[in-house]
C-alpha cells in the first residue's frame, strides 16, 4: 500500500516542476472526477450536492463540495503549491569571459543553497503570450524537461576554506551555467520551443529552476522517500486524496492549495489574500445563504493547515525540542508555538487528535526549542481573513527547503487517512 502511494506521490511531484504545474495537475484530476470549474470573472450558480473548484493566478486552487442536505459548517484543509527555488530574472543572459553564458537569477523563498550545486537542473513555469487572432493575453505552462543548466561548485583547491562554512551570495555564487558563447541570445528561444510558441510572442514569464533528480524510495526496508518539493506537495497530495475519497459529507468540504507561502503569503493568491474568503462567501451567496449563515457556520467549522514539519535529524539531535521529538514514519505532526506562528491551541489540538484517533493514525508533536526561532506557515495568516478553529500540522521531514527533501513512506498514508476522516 505505502509503495503504491509513494509512487503516486512521486508521479504528482514529478509532474509538478512549478506551482503552476502542481495546480494544473490537481485541476485535471478534479475535472476527471466531474468537478465543475468556476471562473472568478463570471457569475456562479452553485447547486446542492455539487462539486466545484476555482483557480486563481494559475498557482492556487480551491475545490469544494456542497452537501445535498442542510449543513452546519465547513471542513477546510489548506496547504501550499510553491517551494523555494531560483527565479529567472528579466534579461537573464550574462556572459563570462566571452566563453560562457550564465543565467541571472534571484532567490524565491528561503532555500538551502549548497544542495543546488553540481546537479542537473531544468526550468519550468509559465509564459504569457499574445494570441494574435483574438488579441488576448494567454498563459502557457512551460517545462524544458531536460538537463539544461548546472551550478558548478568552486573546486576545493581554489577555496581551501570551503568545508569550514561558507556564506552564499546568490548574485555571485548561484548563477547557473546555461551554455558556451554560442548559446548567446538563445534563452528565450529555448523556452519558446519548449512551450511550442514563437519567441517573439512572449510578453512575460515566471520561470524557476528545478532539480531534475527523480523521487526515490530507499532505506533498509524502503522506509524513506526523497523527492524535490515534499514541502508542501506531500501535504497537498494527501489533502486532495482524502478530499476525493471521503465517502459522504455532512459539511461543506474544502481542499485549498495556496501560493507564495515561501515568501510570506502576501499576494493575491496567497493565504493573506481574499481568495479563500471570496470563494466561501460567493458559494454561500450563490446557495442563497446569508452573511449571517456564513458566520454562524464559520463558528462551527474547522481548518487543518497542513505544511511539513521538522523531524529530529539523526546528526543534529540537539536541534530538536527536548520533549517534542517527531520522527519519520512516526505519524502526523501537530505544531505548537506560544507566539502563534502556528495557530494550534488546546482546542484545535484536541479536535485534530480526535480525528486521528478515529482514523487510527499516530500523531506526534513539534515545537521549537525555546532558544531558537522557528519557521512560520499559512494557518495564522489565513485566520486573519477567515477566522475559525485551526490546527497547524505537517508530515515529518528532513532537509526542509533543500531541492531534494526526505520524509517517511508511511506518513503520507497517515495523512490521507486522517484527511478522509476529517472530510467525512
Ligand atoms: Co512549507
């Protein structure tokens, strides 16, 4: 079972080299399952018993189901589509010594720089083109899908201090090599060819580097999975699987995958935006329910904010809290923070533990050491727009924000089972 799920997860991540591809993958799956796509720029006609989804910016998606009978609230599970990477700048080609063409990039999110070196990388994202027949601007997904660029290390002989800690400067150290001097002037053509369009039609782009290494299941008994972008596509995958297989519903169920978590969520398609609020209130209005109905329901609703968590690292066991020590394959991690970077409280922790008990899946707990600042996620940010009981959880993983992260093969299944129970 766990290997089938790991294979499916690897297939999803492999098909999702950028946030745009991840959303496209989920959208296609929802269409296959007879969900109806709603557009933000047209009027919505929502029916009891209907299944819908809406996409914003091509990089965030909210799917929901409406119960046939009267219902009392919502069950929302939120995760994020983006992951740390390097974004291709405008005018990206940079010549070096009349021999090399590099690409000018800037950091997206807080990545670990070191593991990006010396591995085949490619480029994916979207281009915006003008349709010359209609005059409209159109977005096209693009994935070059071959070993295209590389960020070579500096040899140890040229920096004897390299193993003693190094401070990476993205503008100097992280520029990928694209080709020899004959590659000059060809970058946009390479992108246009991969997208099946003409170079001169490209009016805009959002393009990112990605790691070409495929996902792998490994360890003495296949207990580990390593893959790019496990944070947070592992949670998005489990959320969608649980959402689609939940057998019946007495709540409005909502699968929500937002963008730009890695840069603070403050965009039109991030958790700080009105996307979730707009979607829910438009659905209620279209069902002829009032603002008062929405607020009454919200008070009885529950949200799971699902974003991966740090497992205890075997080589750095002292970095974990002394009494909250999550391990790979130990189950879903509930995240706590007194400063409310995680919005779990006694009530939402109890609600989530209750769900996991019913689903018969193990839970673990995470909190930062009190002398270390931790990360943040989308739950508390989303709560400032749509305020409801929310728990922050995640699957335990190592090497967070590396382009090749490691998690436990059992844990994906635990979250799918919990999600199924949650959406029941
Ligand atoms: Co994350």
